[in-house]
């Protein structure tokens, strides 16, 4: 007779992977090393796609954007100490943008705490300012509950970052298989339902919102990346089209309703926000990006109706009417309430006409600028060529990743978004260096879409080594670098300022002129292009877009074409 082998023991690494997989996590980003290499291997064996980066900062940005694009927490796996600290970049970016992500870090042996163990750090204290919730599994039996809690907390209420701490000794403890299953079942049963439930929506507030919109002379609907995250595209489209109210997306709200829609107020932004009397704000904060909702950009009498899933946000802004709830549900309820007694401004309504005419005027003016072919390139000439190439791709539209000072500013007004969640940029925090991480997240989240990054040479440089990651996973990402030789471009110092013993050093804003960024990706087997003329750029775009393989297009820009700090000069 056979002697049965005992079932294999499950160690902490395997148990964490099992729990993540049960919680529906099927993608992870990170950098492996002691003590988490085995965790990544186990997760991969369980069907989780692990994308291995060079740098935790970039992997963290990827995890945060993945959370936004999929509405499921993006996971960043790091080693202890310095790995965790590098990961704080991604965690803080998630907090600032209200995107769900989980930072999972290994940590040093608990029995050696305080004695200077390898990569020792009080990581729970380090993550505190940037996380909504953190858990430390101090024993293998605590793993399942800790994993499910960080997953649930990341998406609860206003999404954000959470942290899971896994000490080395816990990762090496073992339980047998039946005990592992029992712990998982128990943790699943005790999951906090309150975290998963959405707030109940106050119907009297829906009625009030409809009254306000109905009686407004100059209503406006503004939506942001909270509405994009909530996938409110259909509900917003129905509301806008049935009422005829002009709409204004924030930069990442662009595409929820196509930028080409006739009620888009994007090109008439100043007029729209300056003159509207009732503004329905859906999933967007009245922060710096929306001028705090205050004069002189907004009229002092504007009545704000704010729809947000976060109660503190409503308390902070003190709008005329605050509606707590999920954007999609609230907008759907508003639409339904209106349907019983419909109203529509119509094309000839003076407000609609004013916004449309102003928009047309501005677009025409911009087109005049865009149609001038300037070589050496300014920002507009290549941006128009890129805009047309992106539009030429059709549906599914590419995801556009944008960062840089001038490159992002010009890109925001020139590039056109026709589909939801197809724009990722420096965001609420103005984070530079997000480009490559966001590209990788977008390619992993939406495998059917081409990803096109349009970024400055400075933004690209933060994580340029991740072009190797693009090549390794063969992701359909084309990175277009606007190369003007520095942060903001050429040396803009006043000659009187250039004194002192280091006056012969390059300006703090400059890089090596004519850097061959396109050669960088070729070192790994990707495709590089150098483009200094319209024809060179058009042919590089046509070839790389149809190849859908990793490529870098190095676009030579006149170093003196841009402005310092882009459009935020007053802040520098
Ligand atoms: P933008 O930068 O596009 O203006 P913000 O990031 O400032 O957008 O604002 C997004 C807002 O959306 C946040 O206040 C967040 O709490 C909110 N939000 C997130 N998810 C939802 C949701 N499902 N429904 C409604 N609001 C949401």
C-alpha cells in the first residue's frame, strides 16, 4: 500500500497570492527582491500577470493608473525599506488623484525590530500620510483578513491607496492546505459589508437639482475623472443630449462625451465657467484645476450642485447643493426625474448659441495657428500632426498619455478625446515622471487599444529605462518625446544671473542638446525614430501606429519655442 504524501505546506508568500487571486486581483506591478520574489512567482503561477519594472516609482504610477482605468485596485509589490520608500511615490499619487491602489511591501524580521536588520524601516509609519488604511500581518493566520481589508478599503468611498505590510518571518511561516482554506473562508465571511456598500442617495436632493437646472438661464455640466472612474459616460450623454445643456470636461474627464460633440464647451472654457449661473459638477473637485470655484474665473453668483461619493468633499466645498452618491447612479436619477417633465434648451437658446459660437471662434483661431508649418518645430506643428494621426486610428481610440510643461499644455487643447478614459496626464498633483508607468498600465488594462504617450524630454527622462519593460512585454506603446533639450527648453536665464564659480555649468533646466532618445529603445530591440520635419514625423507615426510595437519617436523641437513652466509661469 502507498503511504500518502502529506499535502504541501502553504507558506506566507503562497497564501498572500491565493488571497489576492480570490479577491479578484489579476494584475500586479513591481520590483522583486528579498523577501518578495517568491510572492511574485507564486502569484504568476496562480494566473496573476506580474509586470516587472526597473524602478518602484514607475511601477507605483502604473498601479495607480491601473486602478483608475479598471476601477479595481492596482497592486504595487516592493521589497522592504528602500523599495517601500520608492513605492510611496505611487501611493501618494493615488491619494492625490483618488485612485484605488495597494502597496504591498515585504518588511524585515519582526524578532529583530530596532536592531538594524537588513532594510529595516517602520513602514506602517512611513505610509501613513499617503494611505487610507494599512494592515500588517504579524502572523500567517492574519494574512487573509489583511489582504481582503486592503482590497476593500482601496475602493471604498473615495478611492485611494492602502498598504499591506508583510514581515519576512511571516512570509516564511507555513500552514497546511486545509488550514489555509479555512482561514480564507473565515476572512471572506467577515469582510466588512459597510465598505462595499454605496451611500443611499437622497431623492429630495435629486428633485432640487432638477429644479435648479430647469430654472437656470445658463446651466453647465462639468465632469471629471471621478465620473470617468465611475463610468458615467452613458448617463452623462443622455443627460446632456436630452437637456441640451453644454458640458465641460476636466482634462481627464475629456472623452466621457466626445470632444467633438456639439454641446462641448471645451473650446469656450472661460466663457462657460465665467458666465454659467448653475453648474452641475460631477466627480470633479473644485480645487486648483477648477480655480476653487471662485471669482474671477467663475461668477460670484454661480450655484454649484456637486455630486461626489465623498462626504468630506461636500463639507469642504459647501456647495449650494451637495449630492452624496455614486456619479453614475445620481446622474441616472437626475435624468429619470427630468424625463417625467422634459425640458431642452435647444440649439437657438442664447446661452447654447453663445457657447457654441465662442467655441467655434476659438477653434478657428487655433486651426490658423496649427496650419502654419513651423520648422524647426514649435509645439503646435508636430502636435497637429500627432492629433490627426491619433484620430486616424479610429475606434477603439488610443489611450493618450501626456506630461510635460508645454507639451502637456499644448496637448490638452490640441489633442482630441473621443472615447472615455483615454487620457492620462500629470493629474491633480501635477506629477511629472508618470509617463512610462501610465503607458504600461494602459496597455495592460486595455489590450485592444494602442497607447500613445506625448511627453516632454524631461518627463520621459524620469523613467526612460522602462522602455526596456515595453520591449520585454511587447506592449503596443508609442512614446513621442518632444525634445527641446531641457526642462522648459533652452537656457532662459538673464545673462546677469550667470555668475559665480560654476557659471560655466549648464543651466539647471538644460539637458544634453540633441539627445538621441530614439537610440535608447533600440538598445533593447525596440524601434526608434528621429523626426525633425513634418514628413519624417508623419512617416514615423504611420509606421509605428500600424506596427503596434514598442517605439520611441524623438521629435526635435526648437529649444526656445516653449514658455517657462508652460501655462503656470506665475507659480515658478
Ligand atoms: P478632476 O481632476 O477631473 O477634476 P478630481 O480628481 O479632482 O477630478 O475629482 C474626482 C472626484 O470624484 C473626487 O472628489 C472623488 O471623491 C469623486 N469620485 C470618485 N469616485 C466617484 C464616484 N463613483 N461617484 C462620484 N464621485 C466620485
